[in-house]
């Protein structure tokens, strides 16, 4: 049973992966729900802690957590940009 759960969870994460120019990444807003977060603010706090850990280990946060914006529909044909934070996997 555990192998089935692990296999399904791995597939779920892989379904959210994107690739551009050989770099694999995921959008944090896509992963938020998969990880059980319902509020962006709570998940953003987790990302901030991950950035601190990344920096503490001597890596560049800009290489792993570049800030990106995503346009969302706010009704009546209008859009606005929201933070989305793109995570690049090694």
C-alpha cells in the first residue's frame, strides 16, 4: 500500500512540473493545494523559510526561487498580476 501512495504522490508532483530550455520547475500556486495549503499567505511563509534555508546552505535563492507573476481574471474581462514564485528543481 505504501508503494502505491508514494507512486501516486510522485505522479501528482510530476503532473505539475513544467520545462523550459531544459530547466524543470513548478509554480508554487499549483503546488499549494497539492501540499494541503488553502491560503496563499500561509504557503508564502513556507516558501520564505525555504529561501532562508537555501541561502544558509550557500545557494543563491534567485537561482531556485525566482519571483514570477501570473495574470488572473478578476471579472468583466479585467486581469491583474499576482505573485506566483517559480521553483526551479536541480
